[in-house]
């Protein structure tokens, strides 16, 4: 979705934001930060767009959302040669430790389910490495990022397998409290026009060839 390579912001969401900013004169500067820090900034400062994130009930009080820009499924992964089978999320603690990165939706899902055996990392790559080195038995991650993260830690896509689906989520642009409504509407109109032109579908296919994004573009206003 978004990452930094040689000091340059890259990824599907980054390319989408850059395209919308250029085509519809929306402006702004992109900065790649660790998720926990980015979330903290966006939760406390006006005129910040955080991307991409899901509109959880907690976040609906902190942000206005425009999108979705992608749909992702969150899975629990294990090594491909591990024949573990899980019927539900409650069984995780019985069978091993799960790696997850800090302040992610994956961590939130596991916490709500009461999972105790979690090894929380600051970056998703660290969780992938922990799986590779057998420090955790499970890895909780959104499917959109799995191939890239595995490549970054020198693991093949075939070296892991999904053992349990935890959620399907839509991802949005999130605008911090204090961002002008006119700004949010400009991004909504720009994204809707970009989708209608077919460019959003082409960009999505470029990054995620096997997936589709067919959701209607909407604005979800913050809940007081």
C-alpha cells in the first residue's frame, strides 16, 4: 500500500494520492512514517490525511473517511510446512504465539478476541522475520501486503499459507479533525472521477493483479 525505498515514498496508495493531487490540483506532501507515529500525528493535528486505514468504530470519532481505495482480507498465516488447523480465533493461544505490528487493525482484532500470546513489533517486516525464525508460529497480516513483506525479508510467497481468515476490510483516506470540509469534498470528487474514468481500476490491477476494487466512493463523516 505504502512504503519507502531509498528515501522515496512508493506503493499503490502513494501512487494513487500522487495521481489525484496532480490531476485535480489537490496538493499536499507525502511522508512515510511508522504506523503508530503516523496515527498519533493524524489523531492530534489538523489538515492531515492518513492513508490507508479502515473506519473502525474507534476511528469514526477521530476522522472523516473518503473511499474505499482498496479492499483487504486479514489472515492468520503459518509456515507452509506447518499443518496446523484452526477452527476459530479463540484457538490461537492454545497453539502458539502470533506476530503482529503495533497499532494495526490486526492487533486490534486479536486484542478484542482476548488473545494473550502476541509478539508486537513496530514494523510488519519484523513480524514476518519472527515467523521466518520460528519466534512466532502465526503471523497476522492483511493480504495486500504479504507478497511485498515476504520479499523484503527474503521469504518466498509459497513459504507461508493462510490458516484462518479474521476479517475483510475496506481501506480509506482518513482526514484528521480540523481539516476543512471543502478539502475533504475535493478529495471525494477527485477520487470518484478517477474511478469513473477507469484509471482507479487500472492502477489497482497494476499493483494487485488478482484483486478487484468495485466499491462505490463515499464520505463517512466523523461521529461526535
